[in-house]
C-alpha cells in the first residue's frame, strides 16, 4: 500500500484511535502503546485495582524484586516495563511514549527504535534491582527515559540543524529535569530513570554512525546498533552479576554490623582524644553519624519483625542523641557555654546505650 492509500485507510478510524495504528514510518510506538494498555486492562479485568496494584500483586504480574531476579527470574527485567501502578502512572508514561516515540522512530527507523527501547528498559530494570534491593519495580518510565536519552544524544550531534536541535534539547532537558526531580519522591524509582537515560544516551551516540551513513552518505549501516546491543546487554549482565553481593551487604544484620563497628570506632577515637579540633568533628564525626542514622533508617525500612523494628528505632534515637553531643562539643571550641549542652547529651546517649545493651 502506498502512502496515499495508507493515509486514506487511517482516515476511516476516529482521531483518538490513530495513535494505536502502525504506519509506514511509525510501526513500533503504536504496538508498545497497545501492549502497555492491554496489560493494564487484563490486570483490571482480573481484579486488580485500576488505580494501582499493591507491591505483592505487582510482583505476581512480573514486577522486579532483587531477590527474585538474583534467583534466576531474569524475565522480570522485561515484563516489569509493561506493568504500571495504576491508571495515572500508565497515562503519564503513555503520553510521554507517544510524544517522544513517534518523532524518534521516524528519525532513526523502527528497528533501531524498537531495539533501543527494549534494551534501555532492561538496562533500567537492572540498575533498579542493583540500587534498590528491597523495592518492587514496575513501569515503562525507564525504557521511555532510554529513548529520551537516545534523542538527547543525537541532538548534540550535527545530524540536525543547530537552531532546531538546541530548541529541542532545551525542551528535553526541562522534561528530564522535572522527571528526575519528581523521582526524589521515595515511591518513585529514580535509579531506573537514570539507568535508562544513560543507557539510551550511550546507544544514541553509537547509532550516530549508522544515521550519518543513512542521511549523509545515502547508504545503510548497522554497526552502531550492533555495538549498542552489545554494550547494553553487557551492562545488564554486569549489574545482574552483582545482585547476590548487593543483597548480602544490605541485609539488616550486615548493615547493623557495619554501623556498630563504625560507631564504636568513633567513640573509641573520641575517648582517646583523637578529635582535638573543631574541623575533626565537622569533617569526620558528624558526617559519620549522618551515615549511621541513614543506615538505621534503612534497617527500620526493611525489618518486618515489629519487635526488632522498635529496637532499631531506639538505636536510631541513640545515634541522634550522640550526634547532638558531638555537635555541641564542636560548638564549644568557639563558645565554652556549649560544653554543658554537650555533656548533657552525652549523658543521655550513655543512658540510652546502657538500656540498649540491657535488652
């Protein structure tokens, strides 16, 4: 069918339906839209809430969890890209996919677009399970940020006229910035966003050579996309080969051991008079306690036993109290009036420590 016939065929459908119909230049994007929406519809028909499954349900449908992937369920790195936490999550991602996907697919071709979308999504999921070992991950945003990364990379080359590419690059930069800013929310997987963006960017630079041959030399080349496939598959293998060690290092008992040894070392050094200058507290002691408090938070977050969680809450309180003692100790170098405050908080910390040791 020629382009005129294809256009007349698509005119038979309502305007809203046309985005789901492949044409000569955009074949993959409509298919991806249909797959994502169809998965959501099937989940809803099966009884999952349209506004979003709970993590356990998402896991049953194919979301990622480091423990499962490390056990050999690597298929989750793909399926998780087609599962969404509700209608709003799906709608936001599909809007972005339709807008960026259509433009990029026309420019780089359906084969390169499809491969980079899938591989960026897998790479994004791999970074996510490596970085967030206790989070259940799902959504197309990692793969979508991948194709955004491809687009951004190509916009820094000479394939597009400079004025046009700078305008588009600014627009993409703002969108990416807002996405990553929203990703600071604890319930949003920024690791997948960043992983997909970097994977797509690398792929974009590699396919530049193919596109340069296509648009400037009027010949076909697939060296760049082959190199991109090798790179992204290698990245996936690299991150997944380290999942067992990541799980081990982030188990509550190992985090607690690292935290306890580090805190005991600080206390010993303090008692031995190692910290004799205010900058010692500023550069060594206070940052160390900030780290210990973050570690306590991570233990509390992943501990399922209520009694153990209460214990670690007390550990966190002790660490915060001890930090205040060191904070006022540092200030006392400049004003001796803070010595009393330091001594008071240190006494409170010692009392809390005795209580913890007695449990």
